[in-house]
C-alpha cells in the first residue's frame, strides 16, 4: 500500500504531538489503541470512549491539519477500509462469563483487529527504508526489554539465519552502554518497545542517539517516548487484555521485515540458510513428526 507520509494518520499524530493539550494526548492515545473503532465513531462516541469533551474532539482534527471532523474521520476510514465482519463477529459472540473459551475469543478478536490495522496503516516507504538499513548495515543490534524481549529474540533468531553479525540484548547493564559506544559507524540498533515503555530501553536509545548511532524503532504509537531518538519508526499496535500484552502485530511485522531482507540479499541469504540446514542435519537437531 503506497501512501505519502504527510497523509498518514500516524505521521500526523507524531508531527502534532508538541502542540497537543493533555486532553488531546488522551484522545491521540485512544486513537492509537483503537484506530479501527475510532474510524466509525461520532464525536460524541469518541468523547465518551476517550473520557474527554466533544469540544476537544471537534478541535482535534484541525491540529492535525484537517478542515473538519468529517474529513478527519474519512481519512481514518481510508486507512482501515476493510471488512470488519470477522472482528465484529468475534465481539458479538454470546458471552459466557469469564470462561476460557470466551476469553480466548476476545483475545483473538483483539489480535485480529491489531493485525488488520497494521496492514492498513503501515507506511510503505518507511518499511522499505527500514529493510534497506538492515541490508546495508555491517552489524545489527536488536534490543527489546520486558514484554518486547521475546520479540527481540525472535527477530535475532530469524535475521541471523539470513545475514551475519546480528546481536540481541534483552536487559541493560553498564557493559551494554560500552558496547553501544564501541559500535562501528556502519552498525544499526533496532529498538522494540510498546506501552508500558521501559525506562531501560528509552535510556539506551537516547544514549545511542547522543553518540550518533543509527536507530530503527518498532513501537506502538506516535506518542511513544522512544520516537524522538529514531531515524525510522514503524508502528505495530499491541492490544492488552487485562494485564497480559500481545505480540501478534509486531511479530507479524518482524516476519515481514526478515522476509524482505532475505529477498534483497538473494543468494547470500540462500547460501547462509543452506549452511545452517547442513549443520542442523549433522547435529541431528530435529526429529520428524510421527512414531519413532
């Protein structure tokens, strides 16, 4: 999906952040978390859902550069113009209290929504630039703490299959700051984070930015505190159910990125994959399905 950066709702939210009042920030946070529902809400419904006044909702589009609320809502709908019936179907299933099945259906519905939002709001030019940076880098350091740590491990495990010099960090200590300082100019740091944003990842990326290191970010909102330190940022919302976070959308984005890097590296990726397969076979790393 090709779209100009200035027409993208996420980019407009990021650009308008310094001008937003506290109540408008509340609305922007709600929009980032519920983009699909918000695209079809009235001013009254948005105000109630975000816990703000209708007047704030009415003024908000102008700050983002839209002439009217209807124009703003039309832009939202353009970004999420796809069949919502599957998501709505899950949400309208009869509730059965707090049964495991009801909770599973609710969890799936939230992940479906975030995956569809990712597909229809990603800025293609930024995705291309992100991939190009990973192809060109002489070293890639992937950082993700707390909820983002399994994403960082998955990114590292997948990317190292197709290119050399990939590292992963999932906790911060003084040695890590030394390593960041010693990175070459050709290195790239990929930081992954979502709300609640850990102090460790924000501090690490701020330090890397201060040193002039190239930083790529995967985060969930244009209001993310890590955004100001990034060269390129991609947004993948992570819905929450109770206290449990979801990694479905950012994991899908990571899979896409790795696949695109592999395509661009071509024969170099293929040769590395073949070498790893030979090593795995020699070590007897895998067991076939079925009876022994």
